C-alpha cells in the first residue's frame, strides 16, 4: 500500500503539540505575516524555530503557510520570512502567490514548495502547469469529486494533497471576494471576515403591479454557510485514487479539536492501509461532531 501523510493544523504551539501527540505525520502553521489565517494566534519567528525543533525530534514534518497574495512592496519581506524558515529547517512552504512561488523554487531548489488550495487548482491542466513550474505538491481545490481527483493523480507526477476534514467555503477555493467587497477584509490577504457564515433572508419580488411591489420571503437562515466536510468514509477510495496527503482544516480551532480530529483520522488511515475490513465506529463520528460542527457534516458524493 502507498504511504499516506496526515497533515494537521496548528494555530498556536499548544495545537501543534496536540497534533504531534495524536499521530500527525506533518503540521502546517503560519506566522504573523503572509498567512491566510491572520487572526489565528500563529507563531512568532522564535516560536517557529522552536516548533520545527520540537517536530523534528519526533519525526514529524513542518509546513509553513506563506499562502496569501503578496504586494510588490512586500516581496522582500516575504522572501526574508521564507529564507528564515528554510534556515530553521522547515520541510515545505505552502504558497498562493505564483510570482513568489516561482522565485522560491528557483532560488531554493532543495526546499519543497507546495501550491496552496488558494491557487484554485481544480483541473488537470492547472496541475500540470504547476508541475512544470517546479512545485513539489499541489493542494487541490476542495470542490473536486473523487473521480476528478483520481484523474489528476493518474495523469500527473506531482504529489496531490486534498482536504479531508473541516470547513468548506461557499465559493471556489481562492476565488471568494465576498469579505473584501462587503467589509474590506480580503480572504486572499488572510483577513476573511466570514460573511458567508452569517444568517440571510432570500427574498423575491411579488408579481403585483410595479407601483405596488412587495418582497416575499422564500427562506431564511444560514443560507450561504456549508456544513463542514467529513471525509472519514472515503479514505480507502482516496488512497486508491492516489492521494499523497490528507489535510485537516482548522488553524482557528482549539487544541481539543486538533487532538480529536488528528487521533480519529490517524486511526482510520492506518486501518485503510492495513488491509483489514474498513468499519467506522459511530462513537468516532459522535466525537467529531461534538468537538465542532455546523449543524452536521457534509460528505461529498465523490462519484
């Protein structure tokens, strides 16, 4: 059976330790700059070095999230951060900005650069272009079906990473401008305000005369907020498809969430790789629901 990596989130050092102690193969985290989770606690430069050391001693890899769009005036600062992470021993850097990624690939050829899901790599042609540029791994857009994922895996040589658990967005990964338009806080700059998580009312105009138009309420509630993804049932199929890494969303979540989700996905990845019958314990689903959910889970049909 192929080796499969479990990649867990860390919004702070306690979450990092929770992930490591519950079986993560690798951890991804950001600093206070160029990070798509700007409002997480994140790690300072000294903490980054400490985190890398902590993980290396336990044979766990570390991935730095440098995954926002970078302005021209910020380019040198972004390079400086990447170089400091490289010198600290980071195992990979996850990048959204294409220009920054290409520069890092050229200047630091022995440092794996991963294409962030924010790059919206949602078809084979896009993945092949990223492969040509020298990316080591592509984190696919979260909207793909298992057949699309398998097609990409079978027709490319780059490592493929997919999200397996956690929050889903109403828009294609990396393409949402909702927060930027309504609040001036861009998701592509790490400052999404989450307007899709608010309640809304769906209205329609009545068919009365134009002088007496009225709005009719068709629905109300959290109409733009998808349920969180739970891909537990699909792990064997995704491994068969050729996925190299399963990624858990949640750098804004607490250590209990990180520990619980990592522990459960570690259990079922190992089970899938063991060749034994793949049966999910309902208590594990209950534990996942209790630690965090938005009214239940969404399980993609993966047809």
